[in-house]
C-alpha cells in the first residue's frame, strides 16, 4: 500500500485514488454537496480553503488544502509517500 501525504499529516491510499481535481467547477461543487448529504465527505483542510478535491474509488471524496498539482506531484514522488508492505501484518 502506498500512502500519499495530503497535508497536516493526513494520508490517503494511492491505490484507491481515482482523480485529483480543482474545486472551482460547478460539477465538482455538486459532488461535494452530494457527498456531504450521503456522509462520504472527508474534510482534511483543518479549516483552510479547499484547493484540491480527491475522489476515491470507494465513492468517498477528500478535501485538501494543497493544490491539485501538488497532490499529483506527491503521487509520483517517493519523498512524500510512504510504502508499507501489507504482508508484515
């Protein structure tokens, strides 16, 4: 499992990630509102402005204060990710 830091020490499983998008468009704002109603929204901004919306394959949506480009760069970088071997558990 590869974990990606999305700010404030919060991590997401890179293998479950579907998309990282900007929160500015109307369709993304509707997705956020729908997830709030369903209870599948995870707010990892700690009160800061949302700059990236991360859509997971489990239909959860994660809000991050990092730019979408920063999250995408961290997906490709080993520096800000953590590899964990699940066979050791």
